[in-house]
């Protein structure tokens, strides 16, 4: 009987509260980036961009290697073209690009401290509303051009 009591006491102790702060988990991409604490983003941009055929818009992210932007895009049709690019030395350097997408999930960690452009373009023949969500970590800043 004494053995059963010890087991029950240990089981109850193992189930107790560790007293730590309970924060929601960050997105998987943020957890994979050691420079980002597993905490909520510092800022979240959530907007809808209405694009006419062939129209483009650009958001500017200012940040560096210790920052992170989790990008989520949703379009009603597979006619969203997008990329992330920079303009070092007056030329254009494309970091990543995809064409004819409907949904995008991309974790962007800048390679250098500078401005980086998130370009969205409607490659279709009808207007579309693109839902844009960008979660910012570290000191990353955001603005629409």
C-alpha cells in the first residue's frame, strides 16, 4: 500500500503547473528560426488589395538577418504572381518568385539590412481581391509603396 501512495504522489506532482508563462506558439517557420522567440508577432498586417488585370502593388519590408516576415497571400484564382526583391546598387535582385498562385505561405529572413519589396501582380483577365497577411518579428518594419 505504501508503494501505491508513493506512485500516486509522484503522478500528481508530475501533472502540476510549472509556473511558466503560457504564450501561444508562434508559426512553425518562426519556431524554426532561432532568432525569433516563440511568441506572437510584434505586428501583423492584414489587408485586402484589389488588383485590376496586370496591376501590381508593392509592400516594403525594412529589416535584416535577425528579422522575419511570415507572408500569407490568398487570391480567388490561380493568377497571382508575386516576388520578394531588393534594389542593391541600382539593379533588381529577386530573392524568390512564384507565378500563377492562389495561396502563398512564405517565411522571409532578409540576407542584409535594407529595404525589401513584396510585389503582388494580377496576371489574370479579371479584377481580384488578394488577402495579404504579413506577421513581423524582430525589428522588421512594413509600409505600402
